[in-house]
C-alpha cells in the first residue's frame, strides 16, 4: 500500500526516484518513527528538511537573479524571504496534496497533522532535498520552479517587485544621508470594491512623485518607484549635490 502511494506521489512530483527510500523518508514525520527504533536519527524527514532549506534558498536565489536582473540585493533578499517562508511553502505543499502522503504517528493523525502548515512546509523542504540527493540540482530546480516559483511569481510577480520599491527608496536615501520619504494619500475614487488610490511621496527638498494603485500599499509602492527613478536620474546629472 505504501509503495503504491509513493508511486502516486512520484507522478504528482513529476520525478521518478532512483532511490525511492529518499521519498519515503521525506514524507515520514518523526511521530511515525517508534522511540525504540535503532538509528532513529535519520529515519524521519528532519535532516532532509534541514538540507532542503539550504537547497531551496539557493535555487530560489538563482531563479530571482536570472529573472529579475535589475533588482538590488535588498530586493532580491526580501523577495527570497517572501517566497521561502513557511506560509509560501505550506501553500505549495497544499497544492501538491502532500498532506495525503505524510506518514504520521497516531497522535499527529488525530490532531489533524495532515493539514498543519508547519508539517506541510517542512515536508516540502524535505521533498526538495530528496529530489536533490536523488538526481542533483537540475532536477531539484525543475521541481521548485514548477511546484513553487511559477505559481508564486505568476500570482505575485508584480507584487514582489512593488513590495520592494519602498525599501529600495529608503536604502537609496539612507546611503546618501537624505531625509526620509513621506507618504500621503492625495485622492481616492471609485466604489469600495474597486477603489483607486493616488499616493504622494515627498523627499523634502529633493523630489516628490505620485503613484496609483488599487490599494494604498500598491499606490505607495508605485509612488516610491517613480521617486526612485527620478532620484536615480538626478544622480547622473553633474549638478547633483546632497552635501
């Protein structure tokens, strides 16, 4: 029965394991391993989870650098953190139906372990590590792209970019000892379910810009992007002076 379930999971993961014991270990929670098991360490997915965290961080970083070549280090770091946090990994595991294939002890089974976000996020990392150990980085990268990145970036891609414009502007200003940006709503229009906001950002004595969005946060990010573009252009001018 367990073998059939693993074969079914392989089809979902689009990866046929040369070492199927790796996949079995990846979906084995520590609660499913009896206390008196010889060599209990390594029988569950905790070590794979540890390795998977590192592999996942590298693969996501590589993908972000190749996809968003004009992003700053700060933008890349914050976006990576957003993509590999527990909530994001839980959603990816849930889309795969990973909970259905977990090996759990009776206690975890009774308390809804198959739906617990932490268990599912950990199992996703363990699966990444299992694929990496079984077939190397290219195979793990294909899985991560398909199971996590394609969906996350398609649904949040613009959000990932926008989410860091404010941070990028703040970093730009701090690096040049300029005053902090100030944000204010200029206008809002439309019905409650479809509002448009206009947000102004002002860097006193240097620049002000306005952005729009369907939420205040989105409008702030749009305004920050405009201000950052103006400031970067000003830096290139010979008259720029922030002394």
